[in-house]
C-alpha cells in the first residue's frame, strides 16, 4: 500500500494531503472509501493537496473524476492544489484540467472555497 | 489372518456381526453364497436366519451381477431390495437381517489392499493392544495411511479413513463434516458400521459435542456420556438418539507459514472440518486407540488439505486456459496484412503487460481511398480492461457502415457513463486519412501522436475532448490537418511514455520525440523496432505496469 492520506480541517475546508501513488488496487480503493465517508459525514469543501503524489495511473485518474462526480451530486466541492508537472500533464492530455478547480498552493486552494 | 489380495482381484469383503473382516476372492462364477452345502460352496455364512441357498454373484465375462437365489428375508444392495442387479466397486450386500453379515463387493485394483490392511489392523486390535502387537498395529496404520495418500479418488480415501475410524472406535456412525460460510457444518460423508453409507439427511451429529471440540480446538473423546460434563449430557440430540459415546476430532491444515518453527511450536493452519463418531454403547479406548485416533485426525487433515490445494491448482489451470483463449481472441482481433492499404503504409504492435490487455488498435479501409485507424486505451489492465476493448472495437466498426465517428464516440461515452459500475473509461484516437493527405481525427483524451516530417517532429493532435466514459455531457469534435507525402504518424498508448526503469523513472514523451527525430527516412518496421528496442533498453527488464501499443501510419501520397 503506497498511498498515505493525512486529513486536517482548515477554515472549514477538509484538506487531504495525499502522499505516494494513486494507482489501481488498494490505493484507489482506500481513496474512494475516504471520499465516500467524508461526503457521508456531510463535508462540503474538500481540497486534495497532491504535492507528494509521485504517480497516478489511469485507474487513479478515473477514481479522482468519480470522486468529483460524487461530490457534485451531494452539493459538495472537490478541488485540487499543488499539482506536479506529471499530474498536470495527465490532466492536460485528458482535458480534465477544465473539470477540476485547481490552485497552485494549498493556501490558495483553501481560500478559493470562500469566494 | 487373510492374505493381502493381489492387485486387480475381484472379491467380497465379509464383515461379521462382531466387526471382524475377511476377504474372499471370487475365483469362479457363479459365486454361491448361503448357509451350507453345495449351494453355498464359495461363501458360507453360518447362521440359521439365512437360507441354505441364498444368493449368487454371476458374471457375463465383463460385469458382475448379484442374483437373489432364495434368501427368505430378501437380498439388499446398498440398502435396496434387489433380485438381480449389476455390482459396482464398493457396493454393500446385506441380507435383510439385523445384526448380521455384510459383504462389500470389490472389483477395483486399488480397493483390495486398503480394506485388507484395515481389517488386519482391526483383527489385531481385537486381540492385542500392547507391546509388539501394538507396534505392529501402528506399522499397519502407517502402511494404510501411505496408501490413503496414493492414487485413490478423494471420496474413496476419505470413506476408507472414516471406516477405519469407525472400526478403531467400534462406533455406530462416523461423519466427516466441513465448514461452510454460515450455519452448521455440512456433512460431506456419513458412514455406518461395515462401510455402509448413511444418508446425510437423516443424520444428526451432536452439535454440542462438535461445538465443544471447536472451542477447545482439540479432540473430544467421551467413552461414556453417563459420566460426561453436564452440557454434553443435556444436549438434545444426544438424548434423542440415546448416544453413549462420542468422539470429535477437529482437523486443521498444517501451517505452511511457520517452516522455521519446531514441530512443537507449529501453529495450526486453517480449520478444515471434523471427524465425528458416535455410538449407543459406552466405549473403552486404550491409549493406543487414542493415539491412532489422533494419527487418523492428522492424516484426514492432510488429505483434505492436499485435496484443497489440488483443487485450487486445477482452478488456477482452468483460469489460465480461459485467459489463454482470451489472449488468442484479442490478438486475432488485431488487424492483419498491414501493407494492403491504399496510399498508406501501416504497422503496429500490441504488448499487454498481463496475458490480455486494455489497449487495442484497428485499421480498415472506408472506400474512396480513405483509411481509418484507431488506437484506444481502457483504464485499468488485464481481463477487465480487455472485455471493454472488444466492446469499443465493435462499436467503432460502425464507421465502416457509414455512421458518423463523432456520433459513435458520443454513444460509447453515454453507454459507459450509464454503466458507471463498470468503473472504466477509455482514451481513444481515431484518424481517417484521405488519398490527398487530408487527415481528419477525433481525440478523446488520448496522447497526441507524434508526426515525423522532413522539418522535424510535431504533436499535431493535442486538441480534443475528454476520454469516453468519464463525463456524461462530453462532446466529441473532429479536427483536420494536412499531411505531406512521407509524413509518418506515431500513435502510441501511454504505456510507451510511462514505461518504467527499475528505479521508477518514466521513459517519457521527450525521449520518444528525440528518438523519432532521426527516423524520417527509415522504414516503418525499422521505426517500430527502434522504439521497442529503446524502451527495452530503458526499462532493463523491469516489469511493466501498463500495456504497450504502437501504431505507425505513413502517408505515401
């Protein structure tokens, strides 16, 4: 298992710092569960800090998009910050950059929710 | 003591009312069975309740048959009354009289030796339980168990083992129970004295005794329930069935994880089931009997465990066969004869990282000098992804009958979004090349192909849409560029650019781009070989996490 998820709440925003790989297997399963639980608890503002993500594969990307859909369906927001160049490239190729609200830093990401 | 029957011999095992056994060969037919005289010359069962002329075993040269020759209480085969019936190995012949002889017909080569050994054990245990006799008994047990591990079918082995346990304990009934995911354990085998089969439906092993053995994780041997603990005495089934003696031996697989542990410390493996025996008479077990019971428990566990492993191995083989078929189908669905297209040279390769993969490509002509080619990459890998590639290929073949490609993309997108539990999407690139060099494409989230031209390397197809199956409202639009004769498109799946070396470094787009820079004049086969060789030397044999697919398209003009 090579994905570590650290959760904290800043200014009413649930920040998940992801560390490792978002890839097919336990990693995506755990991530999916985590988001599911947060949404079930009624969290509306979720920011994923992707600074320490070393790899995302196609399944990881699919999981991210489906988390975004689940959040929207519950009137919640899922946003991203600190995209590495690799992550940026994957989202660019698949045109998914337009789907997510992306901030360069976590602080800006948190701030974006109050706008 | 009877002789050990040689291989391949036909005979009956005669079980006396007291439980002793002997083997009688059938050397000629009809084989006459009765109380006395010429009409019972092959097997005499001296008891007034049996007719002088009772039954016969006859043969037509190939099969054996049991015939009633006048047994006054009827003749029974496996508890069913018969007048003439073909015999098969292991059939139990009885005579409609309580507490009487039973015969077990034996025709198979292997079956003659194990019951023989068992009956030899039985004969000794009746007379001697200590000293040299006891040692001999254990020796025979060892011989028997080595046979138990031999070539017999599993049910026969387990049945024999249970019969042996019954004869060692002098029990009325013996059961082998297996755990199921929920509820009480399932009866796998139910046997009575003398190798008779009991129906599982009418059997009621004491769940209380079984539960106790499971909680203690060790055998329960109760010689007389009149002196047993209150919970066992009070157990409903024990009262209802007037049981006096109960033996429960839990079976555990040997743990394979603890090879360094000594035998004493060896941990118990998975729980496999229990051997259960009971009797309406109180029993008296010698220390040797108890040790034999323990040994039997270990043997039974090991037999079950081996059988389970064999079954797993068979299942794995079946799966592998199925996968091999899937692989053949997937490879057969790739296009053949790359050189048969007008104005266009094409070559391609698909290397799944597992047996089957989530990448595929296709090439076909559309008439009017147009050629269509597709490369697609389903998320995930292996069989799950492979199932979707065939669906995509089927849907996209609609282009050949004139359906607008963007409509097909849209349709696939809706289809996958509707079936969201599939949890898969795909990046796809479709190109259609005219004979005059007009290149029309739809890119659904796929990496742009590189274009090798005289002037250098381009990435002309970055414009595009979402992958199919992620965004329900995605729109798919086509774009167009113009190719010059000699231009070569290098289409690839991200397994190429994300190929990894042993230190997890990615091959990367820039490396591919640079490699292609020197290949403008090269043949397509050479380009393909160069790219594959480059990936191979980069990855240095590291196992790849994604399928690698390349499709090269050169516009000849």
